């Protein structure tokens, strides 16, 4: 599957769900929103090999 993160595109082997993907990429799940096929999803969302995944960094200020 193709994953876009921080403006870069990488190919990732099949992972069962979003949580495993984030673990594989060593990404803090609280720091990113996950968009799969143009839909916001949760960490338990099951991924398919043809999914288009975007990880968008959450930014907050004070």
C-alpha cells in the first residue's frame, strides 16, 4: 500500500490495521490523523492492500 506522510510517499507491505501501520512506522498515534481513501479513520480500521493512506500531523498552539 502507498502511504503519504510529511510530504513523502512510501510503499508499505500489508498490515492488518492502522494501529499496526503506525507501530511499523514508529509513529505516535496521538500526533497524526489517519485518512484512508479520503476518509478519517480510527486506529482499529482494517486496511486493504489497495488503500491510499495519508498521515497528517496534528498541530496545536497555545
